[in-house]
């Protein structure tokens, strides 16, 4: 035993089946905010933290496992942690096995394995379904299971007081255990603890539980929501309603933020002395960052609603439906979790692919995960669809759903091609634990939304800020010499002023300034770069200005909106400011910059393109080499280019608008 007698601290490992409630317990006792989910594979690595109000008790949250002795990466991680073989993580003094009352038999089997491995254990019977009025005789339950047992239901304020004696008893019981027994299956057999015994004990525990609510209504709901046809239609309808709500509700705070940043930029421009510093702050920093921050309400509302669906248990039903969808494309059901989480960010999704046992299936899932529309694409989608369908949340929501569906289809088709060629192997089956239906926690959903929104704001305040400063410099220098045409217009303005025609003088000055701004933009470093790459993107309908936005967004997708704000600033004058200047922006020939065919082309390009350097780095690490990252980048870029070309040509041919 490795109890730290000098400090009196106890290190307690939390172990259990996927979706048993380990991470929720960890967060409740420690005050941490680790992400929890109703899906297998969310927790991939061990996390540790002290219990609030009891710093001597250190909790170690381990990945959910079905068995200690199998070859799953999570099981290997748990065995390593219990043996003290994880760098930076002390060997636990005891284990707390978290068992869901709704899945006791499998939880008891896991308990038998942990006990047979020589680890001192306590049991926390956790009501993952959040049923009301749940009671149990803890002393009788301890006798049935043979270890100290405690019941938890929700955020119980007395839980720690009741759990601490059980933990200390588990520590005393495991004093003699110096290593984890590697022959777990043999040890279980020697202790005559078989599957039938686990069933009997689960039944005995069930008899001790009183006043549990019945699940008849849940069963009837599942018969509809898990139906191959009806369930899929309901899922699509729910997702459409979710995005409609995002556009409808977020419109108000977005207008406020846009107006606020516009007013701030205008005030700074008038207050600060005219010059480079004033332009940098008002245009480069406030204008650039503001063009991205404006989409925070949409991101916050989206993740708030998704968290409510996840908390209720509905998204776990979606996992089962998706498992049926994945099979024809030679992907395992376990790929659903990474692919779903990739809609938030592809990086943790790729890490979550470790839960996929087959190497070829794992690599295939890693390669297609970035096709899922991540949160970084939301500002781009929102900008483009708002220009396509002005003041129409229903059409905007439909276009948003279409973007997500296009990414999903591209991922599935690509996976099928890979699994029949480079990564061919037999498909594995899906195992998933359906959680009980729950009343979602608004507070918890709000915290999850705040975490996501905060991460986006921090990125806007760091990475995007630095890029905007650099882009502003590239767009402002070298300072262009006024052309003869600009000089002539200014002379005419002076002459009009001397003649007393102030209105004409003001108009001529404005035209001269606008022409000079265009000349500066064309002659700047950024203008030269844009014109260099313009021939590559011209077939897609992009001029040099949009080409700059596309090129910079290969570092981070969401930079496109801020880049366009900086590129257009000073060239187009819009009374409303903010996004309005982008909507009326013009090309050098006077045509609209964001015409309908170009918007459709951009939308398809951003759905399919790989534009995230950190994701490529994680792909190289998790897939097993740089070659896979290069394949991912090359294939997605070519597919995005071809798809955008088809969209532009098709939209131009049918004349959807200019």
C-alpha cells in the first residue's frame, strides 16, 4: 500500500463502466469542470484533483472500462494507473467502484475483477438516472457485495461524510496489495466469483432498493426514438429546431455586439490622433476581433442546447441510430463518439479515437473526423448563410443543417473508400450503454456553454488578435503614393470649396479618399499576396480579397471573417458599419464581392476543407505518422476545391443571383 503517512493523504481511484457517473462524481466532489458525456470514450486519460474541503483526499478519475483484463486502451490505462505506472500520477491507495443502479450486474463483475487484482475497494451505488426517492440499506448492501457500500443520488451534500469511512475501510483492506494481479480472470475463478454470482448479487441489491420510479414511459419513448425510420426523422427535426433557435435567439445579442464594437471603433477613430496607431487599434484590433466575437452568442446558445440534449440522454439514443448508419460505411459503432464530439472540435475527437480497438478503423475515423463541422466553422457559416438568406432564420437554419449533413456525407463516403482500399479490415460490432432518461440540468448546461464560449473568446483575444495585427500591417504598408486621378479629384474638391459648393467638395473628397484606399489596398503587401494567389481561386469565384481570407484561414477557419473585415475596412464605407460593410463590399470591377454563386462556393469549401494546423499535428501523432496528416490535408483540400468549383458553376448556370 502506498498511503502517504507523512501527509495523511489518501489517493482514491474512481473506476466504473462507461456512463456510470465517475466524472460527474469527480466534478461534484472536487469542484472541477471536466467534460462528462453519455458516451463511451469521453475520458481517455487519468485526471486528479483534491476534494473540496478535504485536501487530504485526492481523487483520480480513470477512463470507463467494461473489463480490467481486456486489450482496450482504456483498460490498459486503468491497469497502468492502479500499478503506479503512469508518469506524474501516484499509485492509488484504494479504488471506489462506481456502479449504476440501472446496470448492476456488469458493474459487480467489474468490482470482482478489481478485488481479485488485489486492490482495496469501496462501492458507490450511483443513481445515474436521477430517480427520485431512492433509498437503500447501505449496511445490507455492504454485506451483499462484500465491501463498504454507499448510495449516491444526484448532488448529495452528505455524500462525502458517508463515503469517507468506506474509503478508509477500503484502504485498510488493501494494505497488503503491492501490485496489480495481471492474471485477473484466473483470480476471479479462484475466488469462485462467476457471472451467476454477479447476477444473484445484483438481484439482491435490487430488492434492497426501494421507491424507484418505473420506466414504462421511457420504454415507450425509446420504441419511437430508436426506430430506424421514425427515430431518424425525429433526430433530424430536433437538429433543425436546434439551429433555428440558434439563429432566432442569437440575432438580438449579435446586433448589440456588432453595434457596440462599431461604436467603439468609431469613438477610437475620432478620439485618437490620426495615424497608424489609430488605424491599428480601430481597424486591426477592434474591428478584426469584433468581427469574430460577434458570433459568441450563437456558439453559446448552440452548446447550451446540445448540453441539454446530452444531459437528458437523448444524444445517446442518437449514438445507437448512428451505429446502424456507420455499419454500411465500414466504421465501428465506437466511432460515433469521436465523430459527434468533432462537431465541437476535431482535436479532442481525434484523441477520443483511442477507444476504437482496431487500428485500421481507428485511423480511418481519425482521417474523416475533421469533415464534421466544428465550432470554428460556425462564424463562417453564420456569415455566409446570413448573406444568402437575409432576415430568414428558417432558411438559415436549413442551410446550416445542410452544411452539417454535407460534412457527414463526405466523412462517410471517404471512410468507405479508405476502408475498402488503404485501411481494409473486417468491421467490428458496437457496444453502448443507454443511460436512463434524465431531467437535464440547466445550470450544468450553462456551465458547459460558458466553458466553450470562454475558450472561443480566449482564442479571439490571443491567436486571432495576433493574426489581425499582422494582417492590418500587411494591408496598410507600404503606403501608396496617390495617383494622378486621386490628385485631380482632390484639386476639384478644393476648387469646389473655394467656389462655395461645400456639398460637392465633400463628395469629391470622399470619392478621392475611397479611390486612394483602393489603390493602397492593391499596392499593399496583402494586396500583392492576394493577386499572386488569385488565379488559383478565380475558378471558384474568388477575387484577390476573398483569396486572402481563404489563405489566412488555413491556420484557423474562423479567421476568415476577421480577415475580410480588415481587408474591406477603409475601402468600403457603410453607414451601419460592422458586417454591413462586408455585405456591400465590391470587387475592383464594381461587382458585388459576395454574390450568390461565390457564397455557395465558399460555403461548400469551408465545409470540406482542412483548415486547422493543430488538428494536422494531432492526426500525425494519433494516426502514427506525418504521412497520414499529409494525406488528410491533401485529400480534403482537393475535395473542397472540386466541391466549391461545382457549387460555383452550378449556381452560376441556374442564375441564383449576382
